[in-house]
C-alpha cells in the first residue's frame, strides 16, 4: 500500500519513505509508527495504543516515545511546533491530520472511467435509433397501405428504412469513437503538460522549523576497567533522556547512538548522516566514591567544540551532576542558535553561566 501526502510517499510494501524524488533514510520503528498513525488517522491514538502496536506492549519510557515521534515528524518535514501533519492532543494522544490519498482511491480513476463509459453510452443510443427507425417506417407503410396506392413500394421502403437505421448506427458509433478520442487526447495533453511543468520547476519542500537537534555519543570510560563501563553507559543514557525531555529539542535515540561506541568518527560526516547540528561527547572517571565527568558540545558543521567543562561530585550525587550538565548544555546550545527565549530558563538554572547571559544576548 502506498500513501500520498504533501510531497511524501509512504510505501509500506517496500518499506520506503520518499520526499519528492529523494528516499528518506529512516529506522524500521519510524516507518511502523508513521504507517500506524496514517492508518488510524480517523481517530486520536493514545500512548498505550502506540506502545501496543509498535512495541508489542513492552515498557517504553515517555522520552523514548517522544524521540520516535520527533523522528517521524522530522522525516516528513513536520515539527512539534508546526504540527501540520501530526497533531498532539494533550493528555489524549496523537493523530495524523494531513490529507492522505492511497492507491485504492486515486482521483484519476473516476475521470478515466467516465471517458471510457462514453462510447458505450453512444453505442446504446445508436442501438435505440436502429430500433426506432424500422418502427417508424412500418407505421408510415401501414398508413400508405390503407390508401392502397403505395403497396408496390412497401419492399423498397423497408430497404430504405433499414439502410437509414444502419447509417444512424454507424454515425453514432463513429461519433462515440471521435468523442472518446477527443477525451483521451485532452487527458493525455494535460498530463504531458503537467509533467513538463513539474519537471521544469524545483520541488518546493515544506519549511522545517529551526530547532535544537543533538546526539549524545557514548561516554568514554577513563578507568581502563571494563567493570566501570556500566557507569559511563548509565550516564550517557540518563543524559540522553534528560535532554529529550526539553521542549522543542530533537535527540537521537540512545540505541542508534550506541552504535558509535568505541569507533573513530568523522564528525562532519556524522552530522550529515543523522541530520543533527550538535554532538555531546564526554568521559567518566571514578576514584572511590568520587566521580569526574568531562563534557563537551561539538558543532557538527565545523567539528569544533563550542563549549567544554568538567563536573566533580560524589557517586551518590550523580542525579544532581547530570541535571547540572543538562541545563548547561541546553543553555549554551540555545545561545549558539540565538534562541534567547529558550535559553532563559536553562541559563538561569546554570550557576556558572547565568551571570554571562547578558554578554551573549547583547
């Protein structure tokens, strides 16, 4: 089944999403989620509906669900701010509100069917004419026969009547064929002209809202102790979740980010491949109960760090450390994007950078 909406085509049989002439790289869950929303577009689907349909009822956090929905919106050129295609109903759920056409309801079918039906209607009219002409000739012949002076021409009259009926039938059929050809020629000319116009014009894509997009790459374990890997992984996961909860923020899912663990990464190519602007990188070192977390924010367009810092604390205070890291990252990233209104709250909560807010905004 293929679904058409705006400049997008979702082909569920080929597991493919296209925008214009380009295929959109997506994960299987994004395709499943988009397909389910389109098929259920006549109603609002709840989070439980999505979890049961896509994750088979497994426990899924709100952050993971939000991340997948953001990925779906990004793939089809929508956003949480615009909500042109996927609308969020607070405390209710979500619904696909865009206009959709599928293979079974193609509008061209009705036009073509009407054109093809026209010759049949004309042929039916011809047949009726062929019946009416002999009846008329019989009535005339009967009237003349009563006067007893045209009896000798009854045979020729029937011949003339039959000939006229044949001529009428042939004329009707020919008219039907001419009408069919004119309709087909008009349809074909319009289709060719439209194709030429589309081919000569660039595809106009919907404008995507400018927003904060991030990937949290797996944090490194500086203890050289494999048993401490779980600490670095836990910090990476929690930081991903905290950032994903921020409004108007798109964060690559932790499962996708985990594929880059212990790999050499071309940062510019990474930004192109996953379509995000920033990468959060870091390292964790533990000494007894003391933990040091080093964090940097990298602009993937230039592969340069725009901010870096380290955070020290007790292992029992990891939640506080991670919260400080989150607000600091959001503050710096929003300021770099000149999103000053969005930067006010995280910057005011970040003790080290709140005092410098005026310097960024002036």
